[in-house]
């Protein structure tokens, strides 16, 4: 599980970086414990994005106003992780 967490965590960070979203200020993490910092004038943007993620099938936790934490299961597969990145991409449009 530890090896999978390292590999999938790197894939998640690369996938988020590849989105080139103007709404993602920072991507950080270690293994499968990751976070993004939202770049938006609205103080509620991270909360709004989390609600949109939930509606699209992905749970995430907003913290400290502008940060969103992602903590998928340690046994997540590449296919599932790519689906999560797709949901994040789709959901980011709510901040436009």
C-alpha cells in the first residue's frame, strides 16, 4: 500500500498540474495526502468547489478558507485516480 500511495500520489499531483487551471495556485502533498490552494477572489471559492466536487462524485475537505485536501484510499487504482482528476477538472468550471 505504501508503494501504491507514492506512485498514485505523484500521478495525482502531475494530473492536477497538467490541468493548468488559473484557479489552482499551489499543489502540494506527499503520497496520497494532497492539497490544492485555490486562487480566487471569493473567500468561499474552496467551499463552493468542494460542494461541486461532491455533486460530481468526489469528496474533499476544505480547510483554512482557500485550501482543499484530498485523501483517497491507499488502494486507489490508476483508473480511479484518473477519474478523480477528471471530476476535479469538470468541477473547477464552477469558479469561472
